[in-house]
């Protein structure tokens, strides 16, 4: 007896059969909506169009789009043909886009009106792309209108020949630690992650979800959009994040589940009058990207009150690693919880490269993960893959510790750890302390090169009150019982906002690179040799 092993296309097709008239997607800006039947029909037509235009199993289809229904249509249509879906960050520069298109030899590129100028500027430099298609009302001459792909066509349906270990998706890392790398995910890996995230938020067919991060990133796509679709719920898509529109849409569209990063939550809770919106339909916020500082947690409770909070930990290479459920979240604030089902986590000696050399509970080490959701590897690079996957264990590059009860605490990226005067300093500790100051809206701690100390702890601060001074913050840290004296910032830089990566995390690499040489901006507080 054969065992049915679902592939990505089955998730949509199943819901189209059992709930054809149920709303699958709502576009926030336009107000347009699509039922599961509508979506499936479009997917079949686009898949047949791709095959008719020469797409073969294994060929890459990329999207260079702001969030819209065409992303999901392209994803499922590509999966149906046996192709590989490549969602690309629409914020990339022309050269960054060209690099990714060349790196994985994209054959079909779907872009929108906002991306037209960039695509046009590099298309003569790209040899792999054989077909361009544009979602705009008026397409340029070099591109086919996407709407023509949705026209009914009779084609050869090859979905039945797709296997669970075939590649479904290729997502590039944000490149904050170097050149972006393409992470290879199988159909089974995508479905594994999708299933895993239906449980922490207790998703049902009656939920309406909104992801505040873009769908080219694995978190919003596999932790929110796909789980909601898997359960037969409705996804609300916004073309770009706007705090005011988001808060208003919660009532207008009866949104019950929200995915966000702490950066999004900081923007939402810092908006004047945020606590005056009707947010009663929202029952859970799932967040990832970083732990909540105590200051931000307090503001979230003031705005959203007793809403369920879920802390989800994952990465582009493995979307689903661990979770802190609502019942344990507040008691273990700062913890990313425990391993999800079928997943194993260890904290091992940093730099040893051995998944079996675990550190003692409470000690800091590198987080390594064994999971069926792990990427198959980095596209076109066995060496880079072998550097991070050893005996099946993925070495995350994240530092963490596990307490006696098995709760995992994310400490920092190895690259972000500061070594000042020979002492290891974890930025998150300092950020947690400063975030408690009532005049601090948000803060990022980085190490800036220094001849005397190697690195000095530097605080980039967004003020909640313009009257706050360096001296006031330094005294606050000096008198804190939670921060050793040698860990306190020696430099404070006040900024209007903190830069973020494509995944919504604070871009500390950018802060280090752009500000370390800016002697006019840096204000030093050398202090004593302590």
C-alpha cells in the first residue's frame, strides 16, 4: 500500500476542494479578495502557461514583488510544475538583484511596477532569464503581462510526478554576515515547517492572519501565511507595513492572528494613541527575530493588554526551531522556549564544530539543531553547506544558553558579541537594561573598533523623550543592579531610527560599518578601566 506524501501544491488544492468559497486572501490596500477556488484556478492556469513557455522541472521562477496575491499564485504555480520558487527582496539594489538572478540561474522573473526600473537596468547583463512577466496594468515591451498567464490554457499537469524531497523553494539569506546564500528547501521541509507553526497560535479555519513582515522572508511566509492557508483560514496581505493602517485594519478585517518582529511591535506601541484602537478581535501575536526587551514587553501589554504572546525562534536555514507558548511566555520572558516537535536542540562548545560537546546548563555556547525542516544546503556550495551541517546538525552561529528546565535563551549572534578589554560582552544584556529607561524608545548595542580596548560598547538610542542625555543614561547603567560596570556603554549615539534588515531585525552590521568611522557623531565616555 503506497503512502500519500503531500507536496506544496496539495495544501491549496485540498482547501479549494473542501472550502471553495472560503476567502483565502484579502489585499489590504485594494480591498480585493480571492476565494480558495479562485486562487486554485489562477494557479492551474499560470502553471500551464509556464509549461507552455518552456519551464521544466527544476527551473527557477523568481518574484521581485511587494506583497501581493501574485506572490502566492507564483509560488503554488511553480510548485505545481516541479519548478523552484525564489522570492527576492524587493528592496535590493540592481547589483544585488543581478547577483541572485545569476547565482541560481533564474529562468522566469515576475516583477511589479515598482521594480520595473531596476529590472530594466540589469536585464541585458543577465543571461539566464528567458522570460520576464510584469504584474502592472501596463507592461513594458520586454515583459509579458502576468494577467495573460491567468487565462485558461490546456496544458500537461505534471504535479503527480513531484516527490516530497524535490526542491520547492530557494530563499536567500539577508547577507548581513556576508554575501547572500541561497538556502534550499524541499517540499517536505516546507510542509514540516508549515505544520509545526499551526500549533503554537492554535490556528483554525476561522482565523484571519496578517504578517507584518514581507513574504519574501521565510518567517512571514512559513510561520504565518502558509500555516493559515494550511488550516483553511484567511490571509490579509499588506503591500508595505504602516503602523497606523495595521492597527486600523485589525478591526476592519477582524484579524485574529498577527506575525511580527520586535521592531514592528516597537513601531506599533510607540504610535501615539495606539491603545485607543479597537483591537478586540486580535487574540495572539507571534513574534520572532529577537527576544522582547522588558521595556517593549511592558508597552505591548499596555497596548494589547492580555493578548497571547508566542516567541518563535527560527532562521532562513530552519524556519521552525523552538517556541515559547502563551502559557509560559511571560514567566520565561526572554526565552525562545523549547524545541518544536521532531526537533532537537543542543548548546555546544563555541568554535569546536562538534555537535556532541555540550556545555553545562546555564553556560553560553553555540546553538545547534537537528530537524526535518533543515535546509538541504546552500545553493551551489557544498563547502559552505559542510561548514554548517555536521552529522545532520545545523550550526546556527547563534549563541545561547539552556536553563535547568530546558528553556532556551538566545544570547546573541557570534558575530555580534563584543570583546572589550578581553571581556566578552553580550549586547542583549545591555539592551535589556537601557530599554527599561522611560526616555528610551529603542536601543541597539554594538562594538566599535577602538585602539585601546579592541572594541568599545556603543549604544545607538532612539529617544522617547528628547530631553534624555548621555550622562543620564550612563548614570542609569552605572546604578543598575543587572549590569556589570565593564559592560556599560562608553559611547552614546542618538538616532532618529535604527536600520533594519530585510527580515526586520536591527542591522547591526550597518551600524558598525557606517558609524565606526564617523568621529564627528561618536561621543566617547571612556570611564575608568573597569
